[in-house]
C-alpha cells in the first residue's frame, strides 16, 4: 500500500483545485473552497485560543442544525 502523507499534506494539495468537491442541494463547492474555509476557521481558532490553551477539534465543525426541530 502506498503512503499518501499526512492529512495536512492531503488538504494542502487541494488548494487551487477548482473541481467539484461537495454538493448539497444547489450548492456546489470546489476542493479549493472547502480547504479555504477550513484554513479560515483554523486561523480564527489560533487567534482566539488562550496562550497555552489546548484546542479542541470540535470547534472547527459546523454545528448548524437545519431542517430539524431542535
């Protein structure tokens, strides 16, 4: 089995890839748009995290609830 590198390397390789990656209803996002959004959330997390604080990966997830009664 061939090694594909780290997750970070896999994500970085998608920067500039404008092929379709995600589709939800009429919305279609390219690989680049998905990676760009993830980079923006990661940068915000780094800026907001207290010095020496341990980040929790859950803060990078979209927790929106749609189409359900919450």
